[in-house]
């Protein structure tokens, strides 16, 4: 094991703060359901590609999260591979960060149980995503307990920062609460993580329904969702059809004019200027849409070229994921062991020495 990212066992007398400030480490993930979107790039993945050169980072394709709702077992493995390939295509570099598939690291499930035994039923039921999705008739129990799995993902690696979009903020805050509660009851065990959100586009909206999040799980042909692998002509068509309003002047007003604000947020995410300043530069929605299209097509082109290269070289992805899972497991195992010990479980006895 390299020890590069190892949080190490908690030392006696260490407080939450000394644990938290010991080392900067980033963990984040994405669930392989649907197809990755521009929302995923702007809310999370784009920042991951920068953070990997600043500090220790682990990123996971969290396949176990993708099965918390109905899934197609014939598709899951292919989607998981597609997601990993897209993350590398978007710029994650396995030489500087750790990329792995969650299901390849069994420690996630081990710690999830302890998190389920730390969380309260009421706090899980209050999660917005659960309340929204649980309106359907019957949902899997795993949809309710999913934030416990997510907390385990984060706490296993001693993550100090979790870069996500706005929709995941509540789950990271729960992970924080569970870490504090566990540490308080059973002794210092976990680093307490912080959520980090992007400067703009923390919640990129659907281009057709700008009051709704752009979601990767929408049907493949949804016109309001830009996918990272959409060809330029598809991007052009989707942006051209984006809902705006009947006013003429371009103004940034997310409450009253969410469609236009969403396009301005999108453009702002690709440059240094804020959405208000950008609004002043445009005399018409047509001009704004044309610049949005160019910015998106320019951002997606290198990702798509690299994606094609990687698909032609599956060994690259396989090797990176195998190395990533090994490294992640090396880091996670001592943290899980510490948590189980502090929780009161009997450690596995060492085998008796064999008679000489
Ligand atoms: P997932 O796969 O839905 O999304 C991956 C990341 O993309 C962000 N995101 C968005 N950001 C801005 N605008 C949008 N429209 C948009 N849609 C998605 C998400 O906030 C997320 O950061 N449960 C998580 C995956 C996960 C995870 C973790 C994340 C599992 N364990 C531990 C962080 C840490 C999820 O389903 O994300």
C-alpha cells in the first residue's frame, strides 16, 4: 500500500478538529443510472478534474447506489463501465487520483451497516430525494437507507471535502451529522466532512422545465437534458429549443425568469464572469443561445474525442479501475476496522501460532 492517502488510525485524545484538519482529502461519486449530463459536469465532475491536481482525491462510480431504485441487471455493468470511461474522458487522471467502482470495495457495505445503526428512521425519511421519489407506489427499502451508504462512502476515506451539486448537499450534511454522532458516542473514529458547491450552476435546470433539475435519469431522448456524449447538432437543437419567456430584454432573475437565468448560469460556468454581468452583454435570446451552444460544444468536444479513444482501448479503463479498487480498499479497511472496534464488535482473533 502506498500510504499516500491513508488517514491512519485515530490517536488517543484526538478531537474532531484535529481529525478534520489532519489532511485535506476529497471524495465524491456518481451513480451509474441514466447517462451523464452537463449538470453532472458543472455541478461536480468538472471540479473533480481540477481538485485532483491540488490534493488527494478519490472518485467512485457508485454502482450500489444505482440499484436503490428499479434497475435493469442486463445494463448495469455496461453503464458502470460507460460512466468510468466518461469520467476518464472528462479528465480524471488515474496517475494522480483514485478512481474505482464502489461494488469492488466491500468495505462500503460493512460500514453502511454501522451507519444504518447510527441514523434515525425520521432523519432518513426527511431527505428531500426520498420524499420526492417515494411518492411512487412501492419503493425499495434501499431508497430510504441510501444516505447511510453515501455516508459510508465518504467516511471510509476520511474525506474532508465532498464536491457535489446542490441536490446532494442534504446527504453530505447527514454524513456529517452521523460522523459527529458516532464520534460522540463511540470515541473519535471519523473525519467530519464538509460539502463544497460550485460557484455557479450548483443546480443546473432542465432546459424544457427550468424549475426542475437537469436529471441524468430522464429518458434518453429528453430534449431538456444535455448529455456529455451528445453530438454538436443535438446540443444545438436542445439549446435552440430551451424555454425562455416572452420578454425581450436579457436579464438575470432566477425567480421570475428561470429559463433565461439557467442559460446565463450555464454560460457563466464556462468563464470568469457572473451571470448578471453576462446578461448585460446580450440584446436578444438568439445571441445568448448561440453563445451557449458554442460554449457547450467546445467543452464537450475533447471529452467526446477522448471517450472514443478510450472505448477503443478498454485495457486502460480496466487497469485503472483495478488499481483504483485496490488502493481504495487499502485505505478503507483500517477505517472500517477502527469503526467496528469502537462500536464494540469483537475483532477477528489472530490465528493461533501453528506448533513448531
Ligand atoms: P449523481 O450521480 O446523481 O450526480 C453526480 C454529481 O452531479 C451533481 N449533479 C448536478 N449538479 C448540478 N446540476 C445538476 N442538474 C446536477 N445533477 C447532478 C450531483 O449533485 C452529484 O454531485 N448520491 C450521489 C452519488 C454519491 C456520492 C457519494 C456523492 C454516492 N456516494 C458520496 C458524493 C459523496 C448521486 O446520486 O449523484
